[in-house]
C-alpha cells in the first residue's frame, strides 16, 4: 500500500532552530491485492505518525505505524519508506526560467521478516 506524505521546507531565520514536525495520517486500510487485481484487502484503519524535534537534513525522524483493527491472522512481511525529493529553483532575474531538477527517490528504511 502506498501512502504519500508531503513535507515542504520552511527555512528558519538565521540563528534560529528549524521548527519541529508533527504529522498524523489515517488510511481506511483498503488496498488492491498485489497478486490479484480483482479483489481488495481490508487491513482496517491504519494510522501513521511522523515527528521530528527540528526538521533538518540530519535530524531525528520518529515514525510509528498502527494497525487499529487488523484482520485475524495478518502477517506483515515487510515495511519500507522512501523519500522522493523534488524542488524548483527560481531566480530573482525574471528573464531566467525556473528550473525543476529531476526528482530523486531514496530509501529511508526497509524492514523485512
């Protein structure tokens, strides 16, 4: 199941710590089966919580995933998270067109059974 989550940079004034981060996402838990495109699987509600004391390049990022009412016999084989970094570069000289570099996809973590 793919659950997109957008983080937008919010630079702090010089000499100040960056702001923290608290994000809660809730999904109804319905997803298309990977091996059978004709059926849905219901995992029950899933909550995702992401937090960081100061959102910077090298800061701590806390992630928790909660299956609120998982179906009986649910076995999680793996969980992974990726960061897709994209940005635009604009110039004070308005005669120069903005540049949008190719997005970069990086593996944040992968936990496998």
